[in-house]
C-alpha cells in the first residue's frame, strides 16, 4: 500500500480554495497545467511510500499514539507559491509550529515502524498541491503571485489521517491519483 500521513482540510476550506482555483484556471496558459481535483487536496505530513500490509497495524498504532500526544491547533489555507516551474501550491497559515511537530511525529512513527523515511533532513513546508506542469518553459510565477494574498477561513485541525494513494491507470490521459483515508485519529485524546 502506498501510504502517507496527512491533515485533511474541512469542506468549507476546500470550497473557499476551489473558488480561488477557478480564477487561476482562467489564466491564458492554465489549460496546459494538470490541475489536481479538490478531492485530493491535503497537507502531507509524512510520506511512507510502499508499506507492506503486515506493517500497517504497527504504523497505525504509532500514529494513534502520536495523535494523542498532540493538541488540536488552528490552521487556514493561505498564500501559495510554486516549486520551480513544476508545481503550483497553496500554503498554510496559523499554528505552523504545531503542524511541524505533528509532521515530525508522523515521520517518527514511520521510522519506528521500520519504514525508510527520505524526508528526515528536509525542512517541512506545509503545502497543498494545486497543479503540476510538464510543459518546458511554462512560467508559473503568475499563479504564485495570484495566490500570494489568498487567505481562507481558519479551522481547528482535530485529526491526523493515514491515507492510501491509488495511482492513476497507466495510459489513460487526464486521470489523477485517487486517495482513500485508511484511518484517522483525533488529536489530544
């Protein structure tokens, strides 16, 4: 199973972002980007990759423990940017230190369950992927600039989710990965 830990924004936050993305899709070159669907919008905390089925119960137990040790915190989808000219993303504002601690705990849970964690030395940048670019020379700066002042309504992050990523069917144009929540655990309980 291809798994990751994530924070899943609530429906009202997704709706606000969807309205902003609808404006971005009006940009002249927007049709050349591969836009992610709102059903796939999430903040990845830790990426585990392919996890053997027999490891999932241990990972789940460790994630449940990590969630109990973290308090709920305030967050909102805000701002945005780009990773080079490959990805357009929306950012997060609010208690980012709490988000970082939750990401660290999710990574530690993976390591303690015996998974090789590649992101151990990378700084955590909470982001939600909106679009991917595979067109050489397409400038993503206008999208990042347009997202700079976006600020959604704050909500309380109350759960840590374990999500399974199902890759798109090979050879089918326009297909996106499908995400399925395997389990989730309330924070602080």
